[in-house]
């Protein structure tokens, strides 16, 4: 999958080309190239990069709206046909219809796939959808009858709701017809038994969603995001407000210009929706107060053009108000990208960065793939390397042990390589000492061992935090619950309205708290690592 490679943000062009070449060399044959806004200039770069690497290009058109509803808006049948024409002219080998929210109703699937098949009789068509409303099987059968060559499905145990439609249902429904898959339902069911058991291991991570939900046709939330956002909302203190979050998601989509919602554009929409609910804002208030609100970073970057340009442009006056006084870091005062963002980014220096990584982690631990990982996810890569330095390779552990740990008396076989096996038996777990240390007794290949482990839960005391004063401009609070990543000012600093004060993060959503006024910093009451609730006092400023 290529859209700013797999990092869901904009990278320098040489990073995209290098990624595709490394992936092809590693064994990747088919690359699905998509853009979350259907921005053709981004698509062309991905198509060229895959083509140069020698891969098969599956160009995707991301679907939103409803082509069967003439009143739905600008995303009509002609919009999609024109985009497919541009993809075909750019040199794709296969067309994917990427319906991440499960909005492609059966009748719409017949219309869209039928129209594309009629105009492009030799272009392979591959349809992907989610089953949030429960219409996935019907839609995929309709797409197949209209001329689709392949449709995505999931093994029954992992299908339905926000996942893909049932494989078993499609296999059974097409048996003995012109669309017969050739798969045996008995064999498919035998494979499904494994996944039924495997899913049980991950039960603690289930979202709690019990059934399909046809209101997806109203809020248009992608399937993968639906369950994530359901969990994130509870972590952000919005428990019991899920219906409000869904309503706000539709409002956020309207505020952003009725955009296609696929990662990362869907993240922008979700971040804005949670921001609206957490701050009890209306659509009108978002527009009117845009210059003073501390929007999530993803929203600011969207308006700065980090993702490209949406099909029907950016909404005004919201964009201008959000960007007032802001510039893009690393540029000479640029407030927003004009065109494809990757073309305006300096090339990534692979040689210099490789040398830096080798000096930090040692040369024998750094491969071409590691350098590429760092190019795309610098912070995540460093965290991964630090964890490996501390714990070694945890991939040797089975899933259950990795997720839940060992129980006293349990014996575990760990296979490091052929002929090299460790037998670990947990004997006892001691009481936590005053210093927060626990003594662990265990056997390693029959030999008694012990290790002292820091209990991270020990000695954790709740801190009662002051709340920002309502109605006092210089008393600045956290807009949402989260963790402080960085403080950008100190006591005595002079600040102007709009200056960044504190960077916070909540469930992968970063927010910069900005100054609502000119003045002098009276006190900064937070430091990096502090966990805050919404409304907790962050900074006090004496207005000038």
C-alpha cells in the first residue's frame, strides 16, 4: 500500500521511490496505490515509484457518498469515472475500489462497477469494503455480477460489523453459478475453526461492538476507525458520549469540506470530532472561534496541505482562520503547501542518517530496512530499538504469554532456533518492597534463578491538579485529557497571541495549546510526562 508510503503522511520523493524498491526486492509483487483525498498528483508519484521498482500497480479510487443517490452531492458517478480515467492514463495495471466505510450499497455497487466495466472492458477490478451496516455480502455479490474480478472478504470468525463481509457466505452464495469461487465450503469452514480459537486470545482488545449499525450511512466513519474511535473516546473521558462523537464526526466532515475519509484523512475527521465533543462546540462556534482554538495537529496540517488538496478545495473562511499566524516548520515562512507536498520537501539523506543510526545502535544492527523504518517512523523506530535493547526479541514468546504473562507454576518452552530451546518455569512472585521492587523466582532449564523487577504500579499517587479559571483569558487549561509531551515556554517568557505553549498527546492525537493573548508567562504548572484531564491548568499568563 502506497500513500506517502505506509506512514500516512508526506515524505520526500526519494523516500517513496526507495521504499517501493526495497519492498519489491523483499518479495512484494502487488502494490495498492491510494490517496486519502483521491489527489491525483500524489497518486502519480506512487504509480511511478512502483512502476520503476518493477511492481504491479493496483491504483485505488477511494469511495465516499452514494452514487445511487442523486441528492448526495458532488461525489457522483461521473466524478469516479473521471478519476478512473486519470488512473488508467497514469499506467495502473489493476483498479481497486476502496470503500473503507462500507458505504457502497448493492445498487450503488452495480452502478459504479458496471459503468467502469463498460468503459474499461479489459481493466481488472478489485473491490474492498467493510460490513458495518450489514450489507457487505449483498454489495460484493452485486459488484461481482456487474463485472468485478475480485472482492475482499474475511474468514467468518473475523468477519462482519466493521470488518470485511463473510468469506463463507460468498462462497456458499456463488456455488453452482457463473461466479462460483471454486473454493470448498467444508475446507473454508475447517480453516475458520482455527481463527475462531485465535480470536479468543485477543478478546481483551475487542471493542465491544455487538452488531452492525446502519447509521454509518449518516456519519460515514471508516470501519477500522469505528472501533478505534469507540475505544479512544472512552480513554479521552468521553464515555457515554459515543452517539455525540458519531454526530460530531458528520459535523467534522462538513467542516472539512465533505472529504473522502480514509487514513489519514479519516484521522483528521475523527480528531476534530472528538475535539468538538470534548469542548462542547457547535459547527458554527468552530468556524467563529477558529483563530483562538487549539486544534489537534492533524487538523492544522490538513489545512496546511500536508495530505494534498481535497477534490473540491478547502473550505473557507475556516481554513484561513485556522492558519492565521501559522507557518510550516522547516520552510521559509510558508503557511501552506501549494500542490503536492512531497515535491516541496528536501530529499532524505540516507547516507548521513544511516551513519547516525550505526553510531547510536552499532553497525551490525542497522540494515537498509532499518534506515527506511527510521525515515518513515523516527520516533517509533527509536522506541522499538530501545525496547529490544532492554528485553531482547519478544517474538520468541507465544501470543498468550506475551499478552497476559506467566502464572506461578507454569512451564514455558521457548524455541530460539532449531535445536536450541529454553524451558522456563515460574516458581514465585514476591511482595513489592518499599522501594517498589519485586523478587521473581524461576527455573531456567531446571536451574533456579531469580531476578529483581521494578513494579511500575507501586508508589503511584494521584495528584490533585488545579483547574483553569473560566472567564480568565490568561488561565489556560488542557482542551482534552492527555499526556504532556513538551513545554515550549518558561516563566518570564513574553508570548504573543497564537504562540505555542505546550504540546500534548492523547491516543495518537497531538494538540498544541496556544496562547490566547499577548503577555508574560506567570507560571508553567506542567512538565513533560504529566497526565492531565480536560480543563486542568497548564499555563498562567499575565495579559499585557
